[in-house]
C-alpha cells in the first residue's frame, strides 16, 4: 500500500513523517518544489516527491488532502477523474486565522467540513476525515506514546475505509476512536471557542485509547 499526501505544511508534513516512520511508503506533493525536495530527503527512502498532484494520486491507494478548506475544491477538481476506487482522507478544519491571530469558523453552524468535502468527491471515491484533531506540534510530539497511545478521532461512512484509516493511524503511532458518521463529524475537527481549542480542553478526550 502507498499513501499520497497532498500538502506538506504543518499537518501534511507531520503526517508524512509519521506514516513513513511506521513503514508506509508515501508520495508527497506540494506547490513549492524546494520544500518538497527537502522533506523527501529528510524522510528518506520511504518518500517519493511527485512532480504534480495528479502523479501523486496515480501512484497511491490512499490520498491524504492536508489542505486548508479554501483551496480544497480546486485540488479535488484537478484530480477528480483519478479518485474513483481510492480512499480520500481529509484533514481540514472549517477555520481561518486572522491577522490578529484570532480564529473564526468559516462554515455555518450545523454544517461540517466533512459534509462539504465529501460532496466534492466524484462517485466511487471513498471518504474519511482524520489527522485533524491535534495541532501539528502535538501531532508530532504525541506519536508513539507509551505505555498508552495518544488518540486520533476519525469519521467515515464506509466500513472498508474505516479499516484502512485505523491501519494508517496505527502506523503513525496513535490509537484510534471512530466518532460517528460524516454528517455528524463536528467532534473530529479542531474546534475553537473563545480562542481555546475546545477539543483539547480535557486531555482525557484524546490522550488514551480505551
């Protein structure tokens, strides 16, 4: 199995590193070729730098879209004909960060990013939301915790997709908890209230796998 990561910023780069450290071959794609080459060199033999998003998707069984919600549709539209039969994992959160550092929600209350992104996918593509419930520093530092692993939440409506998501979460060094269906996926996003990430307010929500 091979996983493509499109977008190698804070989240995408961390996911690529952790999956590769767990033994997964990764194909990475990004706008900046210098950043891409540096990350591929850092990861080593398990990482391949793709010349384009389409090339990355063609090489992979699973595609992680580690992108802000804003540019997500443009990227999906560019590779849509290649996605049927593949699993698409979306890490996005419906938030924006202002110049003053304040974080605001970008979707109406009651509408989840998962509903939006899954609706952009072509028929035959499978969808899951994962790897978006911890900020990048915690995602990196919490991987492979012992004796009890930190937990990542995920959601999907596809049982076969669930098994693959759990495999990848495990390779990345986490325990996993499924949090319901895509339509009710607000519990697997990085939720902010008054500048505080509400999902992280109680560490027991994410720290140990039961």
